[in-house]
C-alpha cells in the first residue's frame, strides 16, 4: 500500500467519523424537538373562549364567578368552573334575563344557544351580583324590569342556591338590598361577609352570614357606605355603585362607583357598625370610563371593567384597567373593538400556603359578542 492510498483511507475514515458524529447530533436535536414540552414553557397563553347564550336565548352577560377550591363535590358545578349571569332575555330586553350558565374551562366549549344552564330564575334581571361560597352555595342578585325600561325597574333580591341550582333562601330589604348590582365575598368557611352594592339607592351593605352544609343563615345586615350617585341611563338602564373588591389583610372594601367615575375605599369594612359617605378616593384617573366590575389581580393590583357610559372614548373601548390599590395607573386593554363590551370579571387569587396557581385564574365577559374568555395568567409579579 502506497502513501497515497494510506492517506486516502485515513481521510475517508475521518469523514465517516464526522458523518457519524453529525448524525448523532442530528438525532439528539430531532429527539429534543419531538420530546413533550411543558405547558409552562409555551409562548401563547392558555385561553378558552365560549358562548354565554343558553338554550332560552338570554344575552348580555353581567356577573362572572369562579367556583373556588374546596367547593363540595357531587353537584352540577365543581371547583374551577366559571359561572355567568345573564341580564337580558332573548329579545335583548334589559332586566329580563333569568339564567346562570356554567363553563368548565378544561371541558368542551359551547356554541351560541348551547351554553350549559346551571340555574333558571323565577326572578328576572340577574345582575353582576354573583358569588360562590366554599361551603357549597351560590349567591345571585337581580334588578328586574317588566319591559326592559327604567320606568318598570324593581327593587330586586338576593337568592341563595345550592350546588344543584335549587333556591334555598331569598332575601329582600328596601334599604340594605335595593337593587343588588354587584357583590364581593369575604369567605371564612363557616361564616362569611357578603358586601353588596345597591344601584337604586347608591349604598353599599354588608351581610353577615353563618354557613352550614344544610343552608345559609343571614345574621345581620348593615349599610356601611352611602352617597354614591345613581341615575337612569338610556344605554345602560341605570348607573350607580357597582364593583366591589375586599382586601382581608387591611379590612378594606374598594368600591367602583360608575356614575362618579371613581374608585373609593371603605376602612374597617367587616366590622363597621355605621356608614361612611363614599369613603376615601383611591383612583379617578382619565383611564376610567364608567367602571363596573372590580376585582383584585393575583399580583395585588386592582382590575376594573370600563362600561363606557361615562367619559367614553372611541379610541379606548371596552377596556379592563389595571391600577395599584394606591391609585397608580398600570395598564389597560380592550375586550372588544366597540364600546360597551366590558362588564363582569373575576379572578382566582394564589394560595400562599401552597404556592400552586390555579389552572385558570382570570375570566372576563364581552357583552357585545356574548362571550366568556377564561385565561391562565401569571400569579406573581
């Protein structure tokens, strides 16, 4: 064998080794590409969109509420489900809707007219006053009309439902429950405070509850704030105090007063025995446009849904506005390209004992499209 042949064989062997090395690298890359990817590493968010229109044709979704962890099993609803209350009937007449629909975000979405009905009410005009108690009960308010106009608006009530959608209590009161428009729950398990905004008399009331597996007892009703403006409105039917968000660490209730276009705070909300006038101003920036629903975000900021009935701006329609509890604007985004789409929203706050964020922790409705969007968003800043 001459030198040339020897060098040729060495070169061929070297190239074959390199080829084998490249093949191994390619196989490793291919295996990595084909390996399962953790959902946490995904770029796009987890997002579910589904209709809020049930078989009876109700429209105009108002209230939104997650069913919390610890909710008893064995009923029509379970932990992680999202409930939505409808204010209008199939003819789009305000104050005549009768249904609460449910969505299980990990289940199938619904086409219009096929949203799953959890509850059909004998009382009409189910409002944004929608909440769920860990003990196994749902609370929903209503503000009724007989023809969809302000001229026939009625006082309304709060109904307590079991986990199968049966009415177990109905509460009425001309002062503490005068047009229950929205609510917030401070749930301690065996007891709870339910804060209710009243759109017909411009007040906020606190209901003190005792909760047992067999039912809910209303122990006491206290009006804790007064003085919020409340007026008829051609598009929205009526404007008054709406969204409520309770901070248990400071015992502070935050109030979104729609017609005042401002967010107020009420100190000592869970133990106050007398009412304050409005409370302290928290946020009244130009970013507010008739704030409706109000909730805490998992990062500790406040979220308000702009209804566009006050300070409307066609360049900023149907927005959810984020700001700190100290009144500093953070950011905003719109849920619809036209006005009047934002109304109800809800969040799941992180459990600091477990540090395990919920699969879905943010839900918001679009009144224009009669749609519910449920997201998994970061729980910590």
